[in-house]
């Protein structure tokens, strides 16, 4: 059981656009309103400069180490839409393993205009947190959030001990299904890790409020980052819970 963690808060602002594609969208490219946890982990891996040969092991290491939550810092608006041409790779030569044709297909792509988010990141490993914070302050590579051409500007706003407390105020995504109490809420499950190279592992059901802090019906064990309290989610925990239900 976790008791005390070490963590940080980082604010991320996309100066232009962002698209967090829903995996099941095909003929239309739909976007989540918030970045999946896998997207946050990918951004951290990019900041650390994890090389391509070590990428899968690096991502797995981060998934096991980190406990995460997030919230929008700007109001959630309806995504904008554009007509885009998506390049498709069809067929390949057996010897050279290269695509033999490059047809394109028009499709509607949804995107968010200048969104910004707050990420809550914690771990039992204080050395890993220090390493990640230093990398975010001076990243090895240019950072993006979602698609590779959607650059992001990150600012570490707090670092320190993360304690578990009883609270009714949730400053991030809320575990489970909750009514809005007069405000609009969205229910969603976000990719939090990968069971294999291609199969995403989904988070438990989450509630995304339109305003923060969200008032819970009863006090719950939450994790306190500075003055804000949140639930925390980890890919290994989700996988263990999935196996225990089988």
C-alpha cells in the first residue's frame, strides 16, 4: 500500500493545436478533450531523450514507476474540425519491405485550439522524479503533445512530498462515475499503458468535470500536491486489477 510519494506538478501549454486521437476512430479522426496518460508518458520519455532501440523498455519503466492525473487549465470547448488527407501505405515488396503505393483518403479530423493542462506526477522513486523534472526543464529533444507537429511548452510549478489525505475536493480526473451537481461532466476511459506493443491498456472509468475543484459526495483518500488533491492512476495497478477479476 502506498503511503508517501515524491512528485511534481507541471503545466503544459500548446501554442497552436492538439489532437489526441481516439484509437477506435477510423473514418473520422476523433480527439479526447484531454491527453491520455500514455501521451504524458511519451512526452516525458521524449524529454529524457530515450533512444528508439530502448524506447519500449523505457516506456514500460515509466509506466511502472509513475502515478498520474491531470486536468484542463482552459475551459473545455467543442473541438474544431477540418478536412484532411490521410496517407495510407498499401502493399509492400517482399525483398525490400517497402510500400508499393501511397493512396490518400480525405477524412474529417477534430482538433483542440490552444489547450493547456496541469499534470500531476508521482513515484516512490525520488531519484526518478528528480531526473524527470530536470529533463522537463532542459529536455533532450523538442517536446510535443499528441501529434509530432503539435509542440508544447512545459513549466514545472511545484516539486515535493506527496501525501495521502482525506478530502472531498478533486483537482483532476475523478475515479468512477459521478453526477455533475449542476455542471457538465464527461465519462471516459483513457489509454494508460500498453499490454503489448500495439494493444492499449485502458484506465478505469473516469469523470472529467467542466470546473475544478470537483466536490465529491464524501471524503475520500486523495493525494495532496502542494494545495491540490487528486486521485492517482498507474498502469501496473490497472493491469493487476484486470487480472484479479479474471
